[in-house]
C-alpha cells in the first residue's frame, strides 16, 4: 500500500542520492576498517531511517510494508552492512514490541528506537538452538517483581552497540518446546550482561555480531512483552515473517547493484575485438540474472501488498525469502564469472558482494527452514479446505 506516491518518490529519491553520494564511496573503507563511519550512522538517523517502521505517534515514519520494501530495495544497492546497522532496529528488534507489547511498553521504548538514539537487537539463537529455535535453553525465572535471566545467545547482530534486546527465554522449564518460551524487553545496560568477542565473519564487514551472556540478569515483570508468559515463540515467529520479507527486499536491492556493475563491465570490457556483452554466453548470464531479479522483485512487492491488506503472509514471506536470497547468490556468482579474473580481485568489489550475500541464505531462517515452513503451510491449508 502506497499512502502518498509523491512523498514516497521524494523519499526514495533522497535514499538513492544518499546511497550514491555517501554509501557507495565509503564501501571500501567499511570493508577495511570493519566499522560504519559515525557520520554516516548520524546521516541515517537524520533521514529517519531507524524509525522506518515505527508509528508516527512514536516519532517514526510508519512506512507500510510496500513502502518499506521499496525503500530497502534502494538502500541496499550498496554494501549490506549499512542496512544491517539499522536492520535490527527497524525489524526484528522492535517489531515484537509493536506487535505484542502493551501501550506502556511501546511508549517506553519505541520513541528512542525511532530516532536511532538506541539500537534494538533480537536475541533468539543460542549455541544449541539455531533452526530449532523452540528448543532454546536460556531461562527467565520469576522472583517477586522480576525475572532472573540466565543463558547465552549466539551470533546476535548489533549486540555490541545495542541499547535493548528483544529476548526470548524459557519461563516454564517444565515445558521443553516452544510453549514455554516468553519474550522480554531487556535493557542492554542491565547488570549481569556481558559480551563475547566480536565474531570474525566471511563477509559483511562493518556489521557486528557476538555472543550475549546473561548471568542472573534481573528484568522487571513489566518488561515481559504483552505481560503474558508462553507467547514469546509466537511473537518471534510473527516478527520473523515480516523480517523475511525485509531480507528478501534486501536481496533484491543488492542484486540490482551487482547486476548493474556486471552489465557496465560487460559493456566496457573488450575481448576478441568487441565488448564482451556482444557474446551470447555473456548475454545468457545477464538475461538469466535480469529475469530472476524481476521475478523476485514482483514477488516481494506482491507479498508486501498482501500483508498491507491484512492477510497472513507466512507462506509468501518464506517463498520470497527463499527465492530472493537464492537469486542474489546466483546473480552474484554470475557477476564474478562475467568479470572473470577481475571478479576475483578485491579492488573490483564484486568478490566482496559474493561473500556478503552468502549470509542471506542463512540468517532469519535458512533456505531449508523456509522450505519446511512453505510445505507445512501448504499441507495445513489443504487440510483446512
Ligand atoms: N506466526 C504465528 N504463530 C506461529 C508462526 C507464525 N509464523 N509459526 C509458528 N507459530 C506457532 C504455531 O502455530 C504453534 O502454536 P500452537 O502450539 O499454539 O499451535 C507454535 O508457534 C509452534 O509452532 P511449530 O510447531 O511450527 O514450531 P516448531 O518448533 O516446529 O518450529 C520452525 C517451527 C522450524 C519454523 C521455527 O523454529 C523456525 O522458524 N526456525 C528458524 C528460526 C530462525 O529463523 N532463526 C534465525 C534467528 S533470527 S536471525
């Protein structure tokens, strides 16, 4: 749903210029230093990007899903690490509060998230609970007016910079599965929270992940999301449904950039006396990439519109996440092939994208988890009809 096309187009144009003038020139330095320059982070705050999905009454832009994916497709035509800095705040870190939090919880946390004053982070994964998220072991046991949290969370994006965590922990240890899990808002400055060393990753330099260790961390009962125990897994799944659509849009954005670079190279590079884009085998790689990219873009826009219409898009979100993240993997692989030896060299930048996009098929649910969700939903829907 587009609320006002003129306003959206103006915003998209400012994001496009920001990517071209500020982010693309900083890609190499981010890759070298493993840091997003503070002035770029400030520009993102000033543009309101941290509050993209937060309601206007809390100071955000309140984009619809369709508007959000359009913005993300522009913003991600550069190194995905830039998006990662705000991704956990606009997505998985804040949406649980928005979807299931009480009005008091929303008023207490969303305004500071919307301005980017504090970053949100999503703490679900554990050393022994990855794809099987419902088996998590971190506990939050009630003690008077507080819960006492113990456990370790793994690969937590933006944890080193986070101001708060949306934490999934087991409040009922007599239940081994997902029904015993609750969701909490945890102030990152709470005593008893410590951080593991920064993970050394294959790509996405500038985006930071690490372990978060909770040792007897006391969380007020008022920070239990929705003030209801046993709802945390469902909150996490709803958040991920939306997050998966967002990651699919990220994949479309990065694929647009990579394919544009590959096409540019193919038009400039001459071999056998002509530009290599004249050769049919290069054309096949360009054309396959364009067709798949177009398909992914259409899927993401369609699913976003359905979500804006109030439909349950769990199946569509997983279809988009699976197809778009696999698509960008193939597009980037072909781009390396089109650039040939140059595609393998750091100075041309394509090898960096090749490593960066590999993550998309893993986080927020692997391709295999998306397949499980899609097929299970198909069977359930067929049984109900
Ligand atoms: N929206 C709302 N509720 C949902 C839901 C969704 N999308 N998906 C599942 N639920 C509910 C189910 O309806 C069920 O509720 P009831 O017990 O009341 O019927 C409950 O949650 C448990 O669901 P299910 O039995 O399907 O859970 P499983 O343990 O089988 O796990 C998968 C399901 C594998 C899909 C889930 O664990 C998953 O998504 N894993 C990947 C986790 C992930 O993405 N990690 C990345 C970390 S974040 S970067």
